C-alpha cells in the first residue's frame, strides 16, 4: 500500500514530465530551426543587396573574368557561397566552382522566384557541391531590365551545426530540468504519501487497541486537518474507553459485592457474566462460557429460561438448588439477547414460615382439647347456675370460648389446606344443586335480619369436578359474610358460565369494604373493623380460607366494591373438558 501509493504519484508525475518534454522539445527545435533559417535568409538578402552595388559595374561592362575573381575573393572573405547568373540561367561567376563547368541554373527554384518576383529562396540539396544549402537570390536590374541574378548561399550544415550546438545545450538544460523535476516529483510524492502512510500505520495501531497513538504532521494542508481529526478521534476513543473500563470495573465490583447470585446468559445459552455468590450457589468455579444447562441441571430452570425468551418478559419463580430454595428472577435485557438471572436465597424465610405454620398448627391442636373441656364445663355451669350475675359472666366466657374455638378450627383448616395442597377430593358436582342446599342453611338468619335472597340459577351450567365440601366452605363463608355485613336489602347469588369458566357471584347491599383495604382483605386475620368483626363473631380467617380453596381448584376470586350499594365477590372456576 505504502509503495503503491508513492509509486503511483511518482510515476504519474514522471509520466506527465516525459510527455511534456517529448512534445515540447521537437516543437522547440523546429521553431528554433525555422527562426534561424529566417535570420540566415534575411542576412543573405542583405548581403545580396550590398554586393549588388559592388559587382553591377563589372557585370554591366561584361568583365566576366574579373567578376569571377572578385566573387571568389568575396566568397572566401564572407565565408559564403556567391553565384552570379545571367537572365538565361548561365552561371557567370561562382565562389566555389568554375562557372564554365557548371550547368544552367535556369530551373533553380530561387532563380525562377527572383526573376519572377524580385526575391527567391530555397533550402535544398545542391547538385554542384553535393550538400544541402540555403539559397537566396535577387535580380540585378537596370531601368526595369534584368541583366543578372546574384545568389548567395549558406551550407545548411552550418545551420545544423549551430542548431546541434543549441540542441546539446537544450538537452543539457532539459536533463537538468528532468533531474530537478524527478527530485521534485520524488519529494512531492513522498510529502503526499508519507503523512498518509503515517496515518495508515497509526490507524492499524488503533485497530489493534493502542488508543494512545498520535500522528504529527507539519504541513498545513488537508492531510494535517485529517491528522488533527484522527488525533481528536483517538483522544475521544481513549476517554471513552477509560470511562467504559471504569464503568466496567464499577459494575464488576457491584456485581461481585451483591449477596444474591447473579449471572448473565447470552443468546446461545452460555454464561457470560457471573458473580462469586452465583458460583458458590451452584458449586462451580469456572462457569464462564459454559452452557447453563450443563451448569444448572434443573428442568424448572430450563423451562424458566425458555419462558422468558418466549414471553420476552421478567419471570420470578422458586427453584431448589443443592438443598436450598431460591427465588429466581429472570429478566430479558433490552438487547433481547441476554437474560439476567438473580438467585435470592429464601431458604431461611421458607423454614421460618414452616416453623410458624407448624407452631400455629401445634398450638391450635393443643388448644382444641382444653377449649372443648372449658366449653363443656361452662355449659354445665350455665345449666346448674341460677344466679343472674354469674350467668352473665358465664355467657361472656361461653362467647369468647366459642370465638377461640372458631379461630382454632379455622387455623387448623388453613394449615391443613396449606400442608397438603393435593388433598382435594374431587367429585362431579352440579353447582346449582350445591348452592341450593347451602342457601337452606341461611333461611332462618335471612328471616331474622329481614333480608331478601335472590338466587339466579344457570340451568345450562356444566358439571364440574371439584371438592364439594371445600366448595361448600367457600360459599358458606361468602354468604355468611354477606349476611353479617348487610343490615337491609338483599343478597343476590348468581351462577353463569362460558366455555372456559363458571362464575359464582355473591352480591350484597351491605357496608362497602373501603378501597384501601381491598388488596389486603384476603390476608389472615385482616379485618376492616376489628370491633365489628369481633362483635359479629368473625375470626378474620374466613376470606383467607376462601382464597386458598379457590386457588386449590385453579380458580380465582375477585372483589368488586360498589360504593353505597354493597360488595360483590366473584369466584371463577375452570370448566374441566374431560
Ligand atoms: P371475618 O370472620 O371477620 O368476617 P373474613 O376473613 O371473612 O373475616 O373477612 C375479613 C373482613 O372483610 C371482615 O372483617 C370484613 O371487614 C370484610 N368483609 C368480608 N365480607 C364482607 C362483606 N360482604 N361486606 C363487607 N365487608 C366484608
């Protein structure tokens, strides 16, 4: 590249110089020769005019011999060939030859021209002296009558010698010019190619990662501007790379300092980044570049990765790795190639939850027998006692014992549901019939509270597979609440379905659950108004049990609050198509 660029400029330059010289030199020689011939012709013409005066008396007096002698003397003195010809073309005198031996010159071009137009010239080969010569002829006249022609001539080799000398000088000068031009071309080509070569070398260094490369060019032309831009560019790249490496270092230290396991999985499934925590979790120190399925041999994890790619979303799921439970969060990066995975160890939380549940279950279990005993003795005392004051206290003890028994029972039910999620005893059930049987339980209470009941059956409701006792529990709780928290109006129960789901709505015209409580209403022991709930015999566990049972049936429960008009609980259960 370096050579070719230099050679191209240099050869191009040289070619132009040679072409110019090849055209100008022959033209210059031709012009100089013409010019020289013109000058010689003019000199010979002047000579003719001067000699005319000297030789005309001899010619007029016909002194031919004397004329020839004079001509020979003058020819030698002037170093010019002189010839005198009479109008008939006979040579009368000649400075070089014996005129008597010379042929007639009547047909010589210059003689014809001189006689016809008063001046004749020609450059031609001389038959007499066997050389190329320049001839100039002029007539000699007396009263308009031509009595002779004087011809002067010059050997063209004299002109040629002169021209050759000139040519040699010009060639010498030309050689000097060519040498100077070649040196100039060399320097010029080098001055153009050198900075470009420097730029090319610097660019390749930058391409190899050396961003400190600089190009220093002293010329003030565009190449200098290019070099300045190049230097600016390398400065910028350098700054950018420094910033990037700082950011990378920062990121690396952040990644390695976080307690959660973190790894980045690229589009081919290889782990590109990981932190200490992650490597510790999977008990593998060299995971970089490894395919994730070779490192984490868990079907659940594999499914999670596929799901993230498919749904292009963040997904959080629990996975078990090396006897520990992790909350695994997988997020597809904005470049849509990498997945960032974090593993948060929740083993302690889960263990704690289990201990808590076990504790609650055990306590509830232990409380059941003494509570039953207390209730039994209270009832015995109530029967045996006639004292009104004692009766009042016994009533209070009885009411609170009932409440604690209800709480204990609900807690035991909840822990049973949580402990064995597969405990559903599925049967084919018709929800219309199930609901009618349940509603019978509430006849008396509805009458007591003077509440209307509206039941909207759906006669085309498909038969579903569900646990009838648990579903009863759900609807008993919901209808019980509806009656409990409604003072006037009606309770409306509606069944409906579509291809996929059956919907059961329990709507009342009672007090509304304020909006801010809606998100927490299904939590254990969460009550809106604890004194009212306690007064009505509530435990704060009813809706938690409801939600649990509905979830076990792969269903969903939702609340719609109609301010001033009541509450609507909507249960949706999936229709099994088998
Ligand atoms: P509780 O045994 O206290 O009724 P739940 O878990 O069944 O406990 O209900 C939790 C709380 O939700 C109740 O204390 C009550 O404030 C509110 N709630 C439940 N159902 C209704 C309803 N139909 N209308 C108004 N409030 C309700």
